[in-house]
C-alpha cells in the first residue's frame, strides 16, 4: 500500500515539475473513485479504490475538457449541479453520479457535493449514494450533467470508470468521486 502512495506522489510531482519548468500551458486533470459497499445481510462495509492500478486515477472525459475550453470565451457554467443535483428517485435532466450510465438500465444515485478546495490545485468531491431496490449489477459508473434516463446517458459525461459490483436488495453503495485540476 505504501508503494502505491509513493508511486502516486512521484507521478503527481513529475507532472507538476513539467508544468513548472516550461510546460506552463499544461492543465492536469485527474479523477479518483472510491466505492464503499455496505452489505445489509452482514452489516459489513468494504471499500475499494478504482481503478486497481498503481496510480488510482480514472479518465477525465473529453466533455469536461470541452466545457472548460468553451468557458474561456464566454460566461459558461461547467460545474456539476448547475441545474440540480439528482436523487435516486428523480434523475432525469439533473446532474450527478449514475451506475451503468451507458447501459440499458441506468441506476442513479442521490448525489451531493461532499467537499472541495481551491488554490494552486482545485478539486471537488462528489458523493453518490445508491440503495438497491432489488438485485442490481453495475459495470460502469459515470459523473456528468443533464442525465437522460431514457438513454441512459449524460449530455456531458465528465468522467467514467469501469466497475464490477453486484448489490443485494437493501445494500448501499456509496461512490466518492474527486476531480482535481492543477
């Protein structure tokens, strides 16, 4: 575990060094996903950071990069929640975190802004909570704005991640999603 933290720290340090010494036009964006699964049957909680690599970053989508570029030339909101943050019961047209956001059936979460910070590194953490109504299986999770549950899809997908989770009825899956721009 300590090795992963060292590699992650070196990676971030290297990217910041590139930016500091002549690569000033680089905007670094990373996403980190942590899933917390509470099992109703046992009362136990398991925590998993995704992806399962040396550096736990997911891909920040081109839609977020596009929205940032558009904001440079105009007054343009780019943040999740500019409309309304979704709830598990009401997701259409709203922003947030959805499991299987790109599959036949999307599973919305009740999404809240958990925390954030500004300065040389700006970051925001979202929290999406899903309580399973029955057996539910997830293969992807997405963070975006203006969700279309008929698709299911977002108008703008800011970040996405592959997952492998199956919930029993009453299980609770909490997704903590941190987007960092430095």
